[in-house]
C-alpha cells in the first residue's frame, strides 16, 4: 500500500473516532428522567414532587433577585439567556416568546384576532402617513379634519376590512355626510353662487348627488346637431288661469290644467314655466339675454321641457302680464284675475333642437326630453331690467355633452 493511501485511511479513522466520542458524550450527559424512561422505570411521587418544589423555590428566588437587580428598560425586554443568543426558558409559552422577540426587534405586539363578523375600519393619521400613501385613507382623514367653512375638494372613503357591500355603502354615506358637516355645507339651501353654488349642489343633500355624478346633465352648448325631418311639436295651448310665485330662485308661473303638447306620439301637460337670466342654453357657443322654460309631464311622470330663447327687442305680451302680477314678497303666490294665453309666447317658426338631458336645478333628475326653439322671441329692455333687479344671474353653467346625440329640424 502506498504512503498516500495509508495517510488517507488514517484520516478517515480519526474522523470516525471523533464522531464516536461526540455521541458518547451526548448519551452520558442525558438527564436522569430520560434514563428512567429508556429503562422502563416509572417515576415515583417523590420524583415528581421534587422538581415542583425546586421550581417554586427557584421562582421565589428569581422574583426577589429581579426586584433587587432591576434591569434597564432595554434589558427588561429579553432575559439574560436571550441577550447572549441562548435558548429562552423552557417554561415560557410560544406567545410569550413571540412577544419578547417582537419587543426586542422594536415591532408592535400582534393584536388578538377579531371576533367573527366584526367590521374593522382602518384609518391613517397624519403622523404615520407616508408620502406614498397620502391618497386613499389619508384623504378621508384630511376631509374629516377640515375646519368649518372649508370645502372638501374630493371625498375618499376609508378602507373597510371584512364588511359586506351594504355595510360598505352605508359607511361611505356616513363618512360623506360627516365630511360635508365639517365643511359647513350641511343645512345650506342651494343657490347660484357662494358655498352652495352649482359646484356644491351634489354635496348638499344625498338626493342632489346626480347634480355632480350625472352623465346627461343640462344645460348644454348645442352644437353639431344632426339635421333631420323632426316631427313638429303639436301645441294645444289655450287661455288659462295662472298664479305667479317668486320662489327665491326665479319667477315661476303655475298654470291651470288644459294646456298640452304632443311629440313623438306622446302627450304631455303643461305644469309651470319660469325664467333664467342669461339663457342657460347656448347655440354654437352663443348665450341669449333670457330663456323661458315650459315644463310638461305625461301620465308616466316623464318630463318634457320646451325652451323659448328671449333676446332684447320689442315688448312681449305674456311676459308683461306675468310682471304685472309679481308678488311683493319671496315665497308669496299671487293668483291672477285674468287668463294667460301661452301661444303668444311661442315663436312663429316652430323648428327646434332636441336632446336628452336633466333638470337644470336640484335634484338635477335625468331622463328629461328637451326641445329648444331655434328662433328666439323678443323682450323689451324694460322687461329685461325688471327681472334683472330680482335675479341678475340665475343660470346653471354649461354641462358636458358626454357623447349625446343632438337632432335639429331642417
């Protein structure tokens, strides 16, 4: 055998001998109780009692030593054995070991699991919010903390964990109402300017939400209409009794039953008409001095509005009759003695534009059929000045067309 292989065999033998020594040392150092189990002997009562007495004594001595040798806060988070990288005491539970390890690493203690079916709302304060999470829950916190009189720029609901869709919707509604209340909008009546102006209508009341969320709102700038042979609007207006009221937003005329229109095979009855200055509608970007909106309703409750554009010129007889019966106080209603023939308010040329839109005042309900007369009607400067003294501006801003189709008479 060569010297090389001889040295290799000697090294292998030495390695096996070292392993045997380690195993022998482990077996000889096993605790006495382990030897008793291996030999099949049953531990006696004295054997069982001795460890318990020893444990209680060690525990008492340990408490006394802990009081006399009080460690610092940093040291109290871990036992001396742990500080040296050793194993934790054998009597500790897994939860206690985990809590001590979390405390030593500077992490928060794990909260107990929530009960079933409990909704947990997770918020985020400004002190813990990072730059990457400023939106979402942070926005809701900023709205909730807004000072009175501050208008929220956007409402962002908080995150909800474990909630059903119904609970989530309810929570979002409550959060939105709270944000509105903090911003000082709750209880305000809608108007055409100020904090309760058109931009805030959708936030004033839940039933006004369509004013900001609707996709088919009015008024619009009427452009690029498709010229077709539209069926003429069949007006059946006759002299009728009427009442005039200044409702705080406009001058409105409530008309007695019996005045109807028929369009696309459906009949609508005139309910009331009112005025806006300037005109809410625009034709190819052009506004008019005023407009009269004649509001009709059919038996199904659907609305159809005929818009008559008014421009400066000669006096208008129907407008003058209404002005003659203006109430002295807002909210009062004056019952006129004579009759009103609304046929005199219509232009001679009855061609019109038509599209689907909404009411131009809250609640901004959609599904309204609009017919805007193409030819304006004249109103005198004096008649225009009378309304201007009451309402210098009561027109809603132009709304997005959102791809709607506009048709116009040839």
